[in-house]
């Protein structure tokens, strides 16, 4: 079975799974595994790897509207080089610091491929799930999309800039600010198109969005071969960690959010369309 | 640097790391990574793998004297076979059920080698750390040691029994019962010898233990080639998940513990000795 079918199986077997985090009382918890061949292009520093992998889990905490409290990581590598390990820990600690969470350690594993498993926890009494969107509401996204796509393409020519783009800021503060006004929320790690489909499926609704309203990151223009490619990177590439959410009060949300919020369209009864055309439910093949 | 030096580096960099779990307020959290080549001998079922990997993290929660609340896991494999995945989830869920924790899900990762990353959480206002042992106290162990060694050697001849031995019961209830009376505690996953050295280092003390008082699992006798081998398996093999702890009231502890507790020796000023001879600080090479 493919990964989506397998995730469906897990969701059916475990009623607590299936959102960005599992909810246990007032605690939310999430775990992720990243590894060299798929997640860290050649040139990714261990500092960036620590930042990004722990950040990915913190982003899931943000997507529940929770306060991030702590994170741990397992560092799996063929050998433990002091410099690399120190850099990794520094990245992990620093990304936690941007969110107010504590990086409290983890474990080591001798592992053929560089592999990182991260877990983050948070606290909230009112988690925002994926299933509350209602037709007529606005659909919004924080920050800019396509940043990771830009980074990914720059590793060969400008690794320093690429690493910088890979070290995103998890939207924990924005998630906290937006949560009281959001009816459904998730992060954009699978790409904006897929996020809309997932929110639509969970909430039993659809979305009508306009590409011109998408806040596309400036790096996309730098790396894209043409306009079609740019659109592909912005809409489907994913691996960004922005929040995608629905609200009936976008103006107020924009006022309270500590980062820019763009309204990209509205919630409709069914179907996901961009500029009046069906938007396919697929990520980028990379 | 080797794994122990690397763990030392993490401990220095992160004051919250270095015990069986990190402590965040009243929550304890721990994470582990297990993978096919080192942790799951050929013949290990996915049911056993799910049980054992989640159990390893629950054992760390037990070693803090905490109530286990929840666990998550990442299932990394080259392909997702429905039967295997269902068996894994069942094992993960069932081991949680033995402790009162909820298995709340996790993530999937396409990964060349079968790899599992687990995280468990627990709650306690009075965690038992490794650093409170005092000379004159008794040193104790729960259950029986060498069970995993027995299982490991039986995979070729009796895989069903081997799998059964690999599905240990995390000592969460025992940890809860023992905690109010324990001055230092950890689990025996690195082997009893190494656990004593680690407790001694953290508490700045030593131990004098007697081999005849060790509660050796009956499977060790079945698989050992001779008495020397049996002793090696019982003392150094590790990968068991019993609790090793110190207390000034062993009789009371034996009364309140839901599982058998053996007094194996006493806390001394310095050095770790077995039957009057220095006990080397090493695990089993396997």
C-alpha cells in the first residue's frame, strides 16, 4: 500500500491520530522522521538539519494552536563527529528558542544513513483541529510559500543561502494568536494544494483560491525556469511550514498575528479549485 | 568519538538530558530509535517490533517512577505492507495497554532499513533520578535479567518463543510503587553491569553485588553454552528492561511492588564489584 493508504489505516486504527498532533488531555504531541536521501540535500549542514528537523515537529504543535513546551530528537548517523553533533544540537536548541520551547535532549543511534527522529510537545486547552471549516469562511496562509522549494534548488549554486532558507521559523506564536479565531488549521508541509485537500476532506468542504493572492516567496522567482515551474513550486512543492487555516474574521486575524497573513480564497461546499479550475491533490515529485 | 563520549557531549550541552527521561515540569519524556540490523534479529515479527520498541520508551518512563500517559512511534520501512503495519500497531497499542498509557499514533517514513523511532511521556511530581544513592542502602532489581539474551539466541531454533521473550512488560506499575522508597533508579537496558556503573557515576558511589542473588531468567540456562557464558549473558548482555534501584527499605519495597524484587547487594563508597572482584563497565558485544 502507498503511504497515504497506510496513513489512512493508522487513522482508522487510532482515533487519536490523523491531525497534526495527537491530543492527550491538554498536551499535544507529534513525531517525525527525516533522513538524508529525502530531506537533507547534499550541502545541508548539521546545524540546518537540527534546526529543520526539530522545527518540523514544532510546526505541527503550532498547527494545533498550542504553546510549544519541549522537543527531543534522536540523532542517527554512521559515526558521531563532535563538530557535527555540536552543530546539530545548536540548531535544535536555537529553533526551540524561537518558539519558547525547551530542547531537552534525546538519544543517539548508530545508523547507516543520517536519520533524525524528532518529537515535540505543546499545551493547549482548545486545540484547533482540521475538521471545523465552514463554507463562506476565508482560507488564509501565514508567511510565504515556496521558501523550501527555493532553498532546495539553491544547494548546488549557493549552499549558504540554501541552508538559510531551510531554517524556517516555526509559526508557534502565530498559531497561538490565530487559534481563537480559526475554525480549522494545519501546516503546509505537504504543499498548499495537498493541505487544502486534506482540510477539505477533514471538514467535508471545498476551497476556491486565487493564485494571484498566494504569498509566493521571492526565492521561487530566482530558481524557477519559467512561470509554470514557479507555480508548480509554490503550489505543490511543499516542505514549507506555514499555517493554512480558515476563519470568519480574517481582518481581525491579520491584526493579531505576529507574522503576515494572506487571505487566498474562501471555503466552498465541495471541490478544491484555483482560479476556477480543479486543483489536483498532489505534491511535487522530488 | 564513540557513542558514550557523544552522549557525554549531549549531557554537557543539555542539562535536562542524561537521565532515563528528560523532565519538563511534571511531564517526563523520552525517545529512542531501534532498527533492523541491531535490534530486530531475523524472525522478529512486526507485532513484536511494535511492542518492543514502544516498550523500550515506556521502560524509561517507568525508570523515573512516573505514570505513563502516551506514546507515539515513527514506522520507517522500505514498503508499507498492510499486514505488517497492522501487526506493528497492534503490538504498540497492546504494550501501552499493559501500562495504562495511550498509543496515540505517529508517522510513516519510507526508509531503506526497517527503523522505528518511539517517544513516550509520563507524569510525576517526584521523578526518581539516578543521582540519589547513598552508601549503606540496598541495590535491587525487578523481575528477571537475561530474558532478552535468551530470546536473542532462540530466534533460529524457536522463533515463537524468542518473540515471546522479546515482548517484555514495561515496569511502569512497579516503578510507581517503588518510587517513594527509591533513592536512585534507572532501567537495565544497557545490561546490569553497565547500569550499576552509570548509577554509581551519577550518585558518586559504588556497589558490591553477589552473582548468586541475581534473579537470572530461566531462558539463560537453556541457551548458554556453559556457566561462564550464562554469567556473561545475565550480567552484560542487557536489552532487558528491568528497573535497577537503590533503597533504604528493601523489605517494604518488596511488599508494595507488584512484581518480584531481588536485593542483589549494597551501595558502597566507590567501585563496582561482584563477589569481591571488580565488575567491568562493559556491555555485551553483539
